[in-house]
């Protein structure tokens, strides 16, 4: 009798712990007990930063995206500096002289660790929350960020080169690239709407404004050519939509009028299967905002390090 009770007890214990593993991966109240000031602190630094330089909101959003698309998803691998054993992603083609906001993440991390009294918040979670708070600071939608990501102990420049989409991609290549991350065509269109914020360098859109004459508004092309010569001026900036510091639907209405800046932007509206959704978003900010939030959660939650995998870095730039 006693042994069958203890067997039952053991059995239940195993069941409960399995259940708790299954459900404790991520949660929106992950830091509520460990450090209730963590999230308000991230928001405060993001708000202060974006007030000083609105573009930084765009840059922080992009940092989270580039973190999530490499290998095991959002694991702060993008923040690791080059060492003898770390193959830094910072110099991968899509990031080199382009990814920005690393100093802001350092400030957030030190502020958060100070208010928490110890390093309990992962750099990967900081990136996810800072991306959300940036969108909110630029008048976009909000969403609950599921928390509990752990930081990687590795990085891969090669994987960053292979996995982050390039601005020269056509629609099938973009669809395929997102599919490898578990994201579908709707996610592709909604998340590309992040280009309602921020800027791109001349080198990323030069070919489009000089050579894609059949698929670009001619007035728009000559306006862009004025600050992006055929040679030189590689890092000259143009805003990705007309309102680079405001989360709105102009990115999509621009695509409908053939004024997408990047080849990969216009690819979403060039006679393919995503045309309809682009049209919908172009006149419906509410639908775009709702879908954007949903896809950001999806992008932020795929293939994560959780539980006791990886680590919580003390310095986001270095493995502990
Ligand atoms: C669909 C495939 C995508 C491609 C090919 C792409 C490509 C690019 C390129 C080439 C730039 C300009 C970088 C530079 O000139 O330095 C850029 C900027 C940006 N991208 Fe994307 N991107 C894509 C999707 C996304 C997604 C999914 C997000 C976020 C959810 C995002 C957020 C941003 C932001 C906010 C900027 C402006 C950054 C700043 O001003 O600092 N992009 N992207
Ligand atoms: C990154 O950009 C710098 C110029 O700022 C250049 O010297 C370096 O070769 C680039 N790195 C890679 C890996 O392309
Ligand atoms: C991908 O992530 C796994 C788990 O962290 C790691 O073992 C592996 O080395 C990574 N691969 C690359 C190419 O970074």
C-alpha cells in the first residue's frame, strides 16, 4: 500500500515537473518576481534615447530582427564582439557599417542590472523589449513580449551572411528566407512594414533607382538619385518611407505607387501573391498594426534558448 502511494506520488511529481517544463519556457511575467523594475527601466532608457534621436528606435527594432534570424533565434548572438573564439556577426554583410544601437543596449543592460541589483535579465530579452518599446515610442502598436530568453555562447558571421535577407531578393527568395525561420507570407509582408521606420544607405538601393525603370515611379527615382550618385556617396541616407519616424501605413501606400526604396520592398507589390495584402495594409493602419504585433511575437519566439540553456550575460558584448 505504502509503496503504491509513493509510486503514485512520484508519478504525479514527474507529471507536474514535465508540465512545468512545458509551460515555463516563456512568460510575460517572467521578471515580475525577480526584478519588477526591469521592464520599466528598459522603457525609460528607450524613451529617452528615441526622444534624442528618433532614428535609434528604428535601429533597435532592426537589431532584434537581425538577432532573431541567425541560427538559434533571438539569443543576443548579434551583440557579441569578435574574439579568438567568437565569430562576430557585427561584420557580416547585412550588419557591417549598418547595424546600430549597440551602445544603447549597453546602457540599458547596465541600468537594468543596477536596478535589479544583479544580472538577471538576458540581453536577448532586452533586445526584444527594446524593439517593442521603440515601436511604441514612434506611435506604433504595443504587444506583450514573452520573456525568458537566454543568451548564446556562440555567434556566426557565416550564418548571419546566409540567413539575413538581402535587399536584392525577389519575392520567391524572400518567402523562402522567411519560411526557413518558420514565418509565412503574411509575416513577411507585415514585418517588412518595419520599413515604415528608419533609413537605408545609397549602396542598398542604387541599382533600383538607376536600373529598374519599369517598376519604379520616375519622379521618385530622380528624387532619390539626387542624393545617391551612380558612384560614390555609398553611405548617403534616404528614408525607407516618407515618414521615417512615424509608424504608419505609408510604407505600403508607397509600394502601391511604385515608390518602394529597396528592390526587396517593391518585390512585395510587383504582381505576385502578396499584392493583395500590401493593398489592404496601405489603407488600413489598424489591420497592419495588429498583424505587425502578432508577427513580432512570432518572430521573437521561434527556436529560443530557454530554461538553463545558454546563459544570462553580464556584459552583452562578451560570453561570461
Ligand atoms: C524582408 C526582408 C528585409 C530586407 C531585405 C531588409 C533590408 C534592409 C536594408 C538593406 C536596410 C538598410 C540598411 C542600411 O542601409 O544600413 C534596412 C533597414 C531597416 N530594416 Fe530591414 N529588411 C528586411 C526586413 C526587415 C524586418 C523584418 C525588420 C524588423 C521587423 C526590419 C527593420 C528595419 C529597420 C527599422 C530599418 C532602418 C534601420 C535604421 O534606420 O537604422 N527590416 N533593412
Ligand atoms: C567592415 O567594414 C570595414 C570598413 O568600415 C572594412 O574595413 C571591413 O573589411 C568590413 N568587414 C568585412 C568582414 O567585410
Ligand atoms: C547554432 O546554435 C547551436 C546552439 O546554441 C550551437 O551549438 C551551434 O554552434 C550554432 N551554430 C552556428 C553556426 O552558430
